[in-house]
C-alpha cells in the first residue's frame, strides 16, 4: 500500500471520537459484570441436584390442564378448560390490568408535565429565554435555582424507587384496593415522564419562545403556546412507550393483593393449581403483547401525523 | 432541531382527537376499577402511615429489633452489604442477558443476510438461503416469548419449578432482559445508517464482513447506551426480587416493614435510592457523551 494511502487512513483514524470517560466506564461495567461471577459466590450447581430435578418433573406434570391429567391429550377438553378459566377470572383480570395501566399513565402525564416545566433548565429561571425589564434580585435567582434543583432531585428520587416497592407501601396504607397500584405506577412514571419532557423542552429551538417573550408573554404563555405544541409529538411517543411498560408492571402488581392479573396468578400458585397458574402467566404475556402492538400502532400514527 | 420555516401546517385536529381519546380511556378505566376518591383517605392505615412517614428524617443507625443476636453486624453495614448483593445479582444476570441479547439479536437481525446479492448457486448457498428466514423467524418468536413475561413472573415460575436458588433469581432477570436486549440490538443494527455498508459492498466485501465492519460499528454507541440503561433497570428488579426471598435489599425492607421497625425501612430505602440514583447519574453521563 502506498505511503499516501496509509497516511490518509492514519489521519482518518486519528479523528475518530475517543472519549476516555466513556471507555473507562465501559471497561468498569464489563469488569463488574464478569467479576460478579467471581465475587458473588452463587451456588448455581445446586440448582440441578437430584431433589430439584424431581421437583421440576413434578411441576411439569402438574401444569397439564386439570381435567386432562393422567389422560391423553384432548384439544376439545383443553379448550373448554381454557374458556372456563377465561370466563371465570381471565377477562376481568385482563380488563382490570389494562384499566390500571391507562389511568396510571394519564395521571403520570398530568403530574409530570407541570414538574417538567420546573425541571427544565431553560424555563426554571427568573428570565427564561430573554432578559426582562429589571434584572432580578439575587434572592429571586437563588430561589429559582433551588426550586429547579429540588424538582430534579424529586424526579430522580421518585424514579429510583421501583414501582413494586411503591405499591407495597401504598397497599399497607390504603388497603388492597386499586388505588395503590394506580398511584404507584403513576408516581414512578411521573418521575420518568417529567425528566424526559424536561429534556425535550430544553432541546426545542429558542426562536419561537424568545420571540414570544419579546412581545411580553409570561412564562406560562410561552410554554402553552410556544413550546408545548412542538413538544407534543415527542411527548406522545414517550407517553405510549411508558404505557407499554405500565401494562407489564400492572400485571405483576396484583401479587400484592390488588385485583389485577398478578393477584389471580399468585392465588392459583398458592392453591397448588399449577395448570391455571401457567395459563394465567401466558395470558399475562398475551396482554403485554397486545399492549406492545397498540403502543407501536399509536406511535406510528403520531409519527406519521407530525 | 426543527426547521425554522415549517412546510406543512401542524396537525391541530388530530392532536385534539388523540387527547380526547386518551381522556376518555382514562375515565373509562376509572369506572371499570370502581375507584372512589374517598378511598384515597386512608382509614385504618392512617396511623400506620403517620408512624411510617414520621421516621423519614430519622432513619435507624442501629437495629430496632427487640432481640438482636450477639455478633450481628451493625445496621448500616448490613444495608451496604445488601446493596452489594443487589448489585452482584444484577451484574451476573445482566452478563447472561448480554450474551443472550447479542446472540439472539444477531439471529433476529435481517441486515447480515437479507440484501446478499444472489451470488452462486452452490448447494451450501441455497441451503443457507432457505434456512436463514426460518432461523430469523424462530429467533423472533423466542425473543417475544422471553420478553413478554415480566421478570417477577419469571421469578415466581422458576421458584415453583426449581425452588429457592440463586440461579432462579439470575434467570428470572436474564431471560426477559435478554429478550429485550435482543430486540433492541437487532432493531438498532437494522436501522443503522447504511453508507459505510454500501461502500464496503462496492469494494467487494461479503455479507458477513459488511455486517460486522459496516453496520455494527455504527450501532455500537446506541447499543452501549441502552445496555447502561438496562443495567439500571436490572438493579431495581434485583432489589424487588428480595421480596420473594432472595438476599437483596427488598428482603430486608419487607422484613423490617412487617416488624414495624420503620426506621430500619428508611435506612434501607435511602441506601436503595442512593444506589440507583448514583448509577442513574453515572449512566446518564455516559449516555450523553455516547449519543452526542
């Protein structure tokens, strides 16, 4: 290869983006993942002991539909059994699960939007986008900084607690009704939606809101008219994406006593009805898939309309 | 960034329809669940709530149990140890999930075989071209099955089948996360910009070479960013698995809560929040630099 060509290749290679922080972080993460096997002391070998394999064999036998155990496979009987299960618990559980997820994500959006305005660095200042008439006092500026930082800390804190834990606490306080599941999902996702929306608001071009400020709009007016319509498309994409996750979580929150699918799954397991247990777990998977499809469809509609 | 002068009017009518539909769905859901605003005021739970939240600012530094066996480690050390176990479980599960995600993601991606120009009619080539779509389809179905079951449901399933063992916890997280990673990785590679790939193909590279050197490097930053995000989710899932009996933070939270030692609960909660928030800040910094 000629010297000129190697020189060109070397020059190109030298311009590749190299970020030392990223590379060290990646190395640290990979070290952690690999090292966990060394340090963790997991006793994976015990999982395949004689007793556990017998347990597994018995479990696999018990997941056959109850009317078919000990007999040959009969599709008609199996379908009848499935229909009975669906009519008895399946449909209601699925409906409740979906209802919980929808209400939770709507409440999360309702809470997340105002919080996002407080968390957006471009908006949570005494003079967003353009300086005003009188320069604000030091106390006012400090106050806004504290409010903005506190909101962002709140969003991070609320996001860091898993939904299941929120629901656990709320069930202890409110009892096994639907509110704990709805609120747990709503609070956790408000943190996520708030953070994502704040980023979206920050990244919108400054021309339109600055112009509105220039003609004297207040912060609320700038957000409502200058930022929100442009941010709506992105917001709806995040909204449906998080709804999909809410559906997944709503199925398991039932295990805390709230009447969603998880409740009936745990109930079947506790009663030793391993056939119904597996059937309901598979039903949960179908609900999640349906949610995935609806969410993908909605997101495609939103993207095409914008 | 949006263009300065839009070429089409903004879809105002569709916006109203979408928001109205969402609002109606929310109302219907509230009706289905038979929710009453009155239920939000805790009746008997109010006292418990009061006692619990009163301890928010005074987490325990010492075990609050009535009887503490001699030789038990002090509470803050216990909490940090539990956090360490949580991280180790999440890391081991994530390593399995990454392997699954990379292998299945490769099989579920069409980019390495779909555009191959019809070169050669050797029996090996023909066999490959009829087998590969089946492999792709099988991978897709497997991935969908793996990721549709929530990790806690996998945990319940594996506990019922295997009993309580470390592997059950690891697989409970690794299986769904492997599926999710596979789906996301395959999509990232399939949607990566094709310029470098076309150039390599014009220079005569084979299908797999084009894939490995033309497509994958373009998708790698997104893949790494997503892997960091997934690990954060794995940390949270690992903590929650403690509620099912595994030795992570969730176990201690549940135990202390049931024994009404609310100060201890707050100690564990703060450690959990600190752990996840710290990782969130780190992974956020990495992702910002990767995706810039």
